C-alpha cells in the first residue's frame, strides 16, 4: 500500500498525482501541465489517499 496525494495546480487548475514524500518536504511541486512551481500548501485542492 502506497500513500500518494493529488494536487490541483493554482495556475492551470489541472490535477495530478504526486508521491507522498513531497507532501511535507517543503519542496515545490512542478505542474506537469504548465510547469508552474509551487508549494503543496498552495494547491487549489489536495486529496490524500492510499494507492493499493
Ligand atoms: Zn499548472
């Protein structure tokens, strides 16, 4: 069982899957759609879940 989360980009509003390690790492995510870099807490939406 692997923990992941989805983040919604505040710039282009795309949702993509991110590995859990980056959730609280203090590192910026890079949106795969528009290339925008932002901290996870700046996401428009975050969905934490477990991937079976
Ligand atoms: Zn984006």
